[in-house]
């Protein structure tokens, strides 16, 4: 039987970040296991690449600020440009109630050290994004240091830097179960290529995290949720410099990437088919109609059906990450449930879990509010539209 000090289940950007940060702290014989044939075939490759620090809970603001700090030195650390483009995030409120929620988020952000986000009136909204229809917008909040990153470059950087530090990646290797000792700890990971004896395991399995945790008898409240993206044909109707623009009320948002406009509008998943990552043509028609009303210039653009895609979020009940040792299985470490924030928070989450595994606590950020036991203890994080 082969062995490893740590087996990381999941070779997406979060798993790669954890493996790199463990190796950077001196851990040896770290292996990443992923059933895909190569990098970027899971949720990381289907992310839209937004980065923001505009959140409505202190812990998410802290995760974003730590991630931004690491993204700004990412090329120096890994040798790969992460594609950070501070085009900004523009949150829009349609009425005073939504504006109050945005202002409350801004108050929390300032308390955590984010000073760049400013409230903007409808005239300033029009200057920041001239493509918007002027009606139905009461104002917004804009943060110029938010913007975009490249999920695949982040993944590439962490894999390359991890490789230089001795991290192994086993592609096309599916984890299928655990061997459990009498004390409840994991002694081996069972895989499609045979068992691997381990000292510790990291669950970075994304939407499949609950299944992995279940192998150790751990009930992990993480569920998949489909997110779809409608994509236009290449066009110059909207500026490449347009900020990510989000309507706080219903979550409709859009950005420009590679000369195409990406349209997103969150909806419930497919009942009875939680892992369905297909694109619903009826949804594309609906989101296109919303876009035409709110961004009239897009009436001149066509949707490219072949370019549309869908992916799976890994949702936790309070839409915050779950981070730390699994209850009842102390050598199984969880980094799950980021609820759509995983790519942008992957630099912070990798560092913080490496701290927990090395020092038994995170020192860079207080992550008590992300502990896996918070739901059983009746202390979930508050949920708001700005999450």
C-alpha cells in the first residue's frame, strides 16, 4: 500500500491551495486525488472569476481581504499571473430597503478595514455603467478594488508551486471510501487505483463533499446547487472596463469576459437532480429578457448557445465556508461549503486550513464562525442578500 502524510480529495483551486500551503509550511508527501483527467474539469473551470470584498458578514470580509493580499503577491509566490483586474463591483439597489441593506454591509466592511467601497447615487451609477437602463435604480455601492481573477490561473499557480515543493497530483484517481480505525480516525483512503495509507485527509471535494464526509460517518450539510451562465456572441456593445454589476434584489448580474457578456441570475436547482449541470434553454430565455430590460444595448447582442454553461456551487446552510477538523474524526479536515465564494477565497482558505492542521488553530484570521460544529450548536452565520 502506498502512503502519504496528507491526501487532499479534490484537485480544484481550493484543494490545490491547501496542498500548496501545507507544503510551504513544511509538510512532506502531500498528494492530491482527483477523478478528472486533468486540471480545471470541475467547478473551478466553470467559475466566472469574480473577486470582491463587499460582503455583509465580518468573516467573509476578512477572508476576502486576506485573499486579496495573497492575490497581489501571487505571481511572486507561484510564478503565475492570477489575472487580477480591479474593475470594481457595482451593487445596485432598486428601492430604499435594498439601499439600507447595502449601507449595512458597507458599515460592516468599514469595521473590518475595507475603506474603498463608497455609496453612489443614480447619476454616478450611470457613469460607472452607462449601459444600464436608468429607471428602477435608487443607487448603489461601488468598490474599485473588487473585480476579476482567473480561476484557472490560480489553479495553475498553486499546482505549479506545490509541485516545486513536492506535492504530487494523481489525476484520473477517484477516492471511493475510507478505512476507519477503532478510534474513528482515517487510516487509509480507498481509491480507484488502490488504497493510500494516510496520517490526515482534507475534504476539498466541492459539491460531493457530503458524500466524502459520510465515509467517516460525518454528517456534513453541504448540497450542490446549479448556477447557469448565458453568454453572448462577441460584441462591443458593453465596455470591457465595465465593473461586475449586480442587482441586489434578485441577484441578476453581468460582466464582460473575452469580448462576450456573461449573464447570470440565480434560481433554485433541479428538483430530484441535485447534480444536474445542464443549461436550461427556458432559463436562458428568461435571463436574456431580464438583460434586455435592464441593459437595453444588449438587445443588439445574440446569445451563443454553444458558449453557455452551468456549474455546481457547494452550498452550506448559512452560505459560509465550513473549515476545520470534522466532528468525531479529528484527522479529517473540512474545507467545504463556500457557496459560490470558493475561487475568490481559495488563497485564504488554503492558508488558514494549513495553519489549523499545523498549529491546531488559525492565526491569520479568527475562523471560529466557520467551525464545522456551528450548526449543531445553533450558531450559524447570518444570511443576507449581499452574501
